């Protein structure tokens, strides 16, 4: 989490401070992301700042144990000994604050977005702390608020990125196989700012995403998706689920993709569902659990809302327990594909303060399942138990 010009890392196992990243930026840090697929004992974080730069940080714990991520008092001692993070690289290019950043599932690419209306895609060269810019995407007409990579799959389509903007649109970007990136889809559902976007099967950011895979139970969990889906949250207090129309469907409807374009082939997206109204102010963040299929959102009304998709023959009323142990029952919804229900609503999750970010993560404290972690303008980070 970020606080001023520093970023603070907390152990999810002990829920205690682990380490602090500081001294790399001249202005406040706005976004953070963990680098995936590093060798055992090595950690990597990228921070985005109001100074317009992204900073790459490294930490080698291979010689010093778990460095505070383990159990007991050993972590405390190691933190005091100060196995410091190394601020290794500054990525410069944006003309204004970096609002969001995310690593692709493979770890090959880093995407950053900014108030300057641009998205930059970076690639590390041979893991030697040398980075090159592979694309600068400038088709948005307003601030780019959020970037999110689609989870890896077996389709062979390659890396896919979504971006949400002040211009009221979400854009989907792909690489054409020859190193050129282009916009393949524009999702327009209103005129208000789109604050966040998350793909089904993965989080909006990789800050603390669990590597857990969807459960294979036949009767439990969400319905299997028909195709790629993502969810957006907006300043109009709404959340929308979008699905990509497959090529066969596009052809049947008269939309024939061009085969003559050098840029990535175009895609058609449609709104599949608008989630039940719950927020009374702008929704700033949304996350889609890859383990349970639940969605969690937060916003300017200091609410945290958990939603569940209702499949054929399924309607439940599960709830959520907060730090105070409070449980609120869900609201029933009609059965059927594409239907959503509110499972739980936590009012005033951070008191009177706006909640800026929410994410799902695995429980490492001995509990089962997942928990929700939220951060707000009060400077606090809160963990919430989600009942099964």
C-alpha cells in the first residue's frame, strides 16, 4: 500500500508490517504492483507516482529466510535488521501522474497509465534492470484511470490489456504477433468516468493477487463463462458486466471482422448485465475473484459490496463478516444465467472516508478461503472475512 512518498508492505500471514519502500520518488506514490514469476527468495515491486515515473524495486531474501512473510518472531527480527529494498530503475515517459500499473500474467510486460491520457507498455530486457518501451497507446480522450491484463488462457490469443478512462470508455488492446499493439475494442456504456476494470478469472491489479485456480466442484461456484468477460465500475454508481461476442456470433449479426488489417483484429463487446444498485456515489474499484466468481466493489460512499452470480437452479444468501464480526444477509435474486445478487453490504467500511481500492486475496492466517482487503482515504488498510 502507498502512503505519501513511500510504499508499505504487510504480511498477510501475520497481518504485521514487513518492510517499507522509500526514497525513490519525489512525490506521493499512487499505485503498486508485484512482479510475478521471480526466482525463490526474490521479490519485485513497481510503484507509480504523482511525479510521473514508475520505480522498479528489488529485494533478495534468499540468504535471509522469509523476511517477515513467515510465522513467529523471526520476521520481526529480520525487519529490524533491515534487509532493504533496492530502488533499481526509474521508468520515465509520462507527462503527468501515473494512476495505475499492472504486470501481464506472463510477467513479460508492464503497463502504466497516466493523467496524460496515455498507456505505456514496457518490457524488461534479459532481466538485467534494463527496460524498453514497446508501445505508447494514445487513443483515449481523457485521463486513463486503470489498466488490467486479461488472465492467461489456452486460446493462444496472446496478452490482452483493458484500460478504463475519464472519457467514459474502456478500450481493449492486443499485440498483433509482430510487435505492434492496437485497440481491438471500445466499450461504451455511458458518459461518466470509468474508474476501474477487472477481468473474470483475475484481479484488476496484481498487487496481492492469489495464484489460486478456480475450484472444479460441479455444484458449487459460479457458472462457467461462455467467453471472455470483464466488469467495469463507474462514476454513475454502476457496475456492468461485458462479454465478448465470438466471431461466429459477429458474423451471424452481420459484423464481419476485417482480414486485411495490419493491426490486431477487431472485437465486439456487449453489456451482459448491470449489477443490482448498491452504491450511492462513484464506484472506484472492482475485483472479480478467480476462486469463487464473486465480485467486490467499493467507492465514495464508503461501502464495500459483495455480489454473486446466480446460475440455473441456484440462488443463495451468503454474507460477509467484517473486522467487528458483523454479518449482513444477502438479497435473493431470480434464478437464471447472467443474474446477479447482492450477497453482503458493509456500510461505512472506513468510517466517513472514501474507499479507493478493494481486492480479493488468499487467507494466510490459518483460515480457509479468501478475504477482502480494502484501503481508504483514512490511510487504513482493512481485512474482511468473507463467509463461504
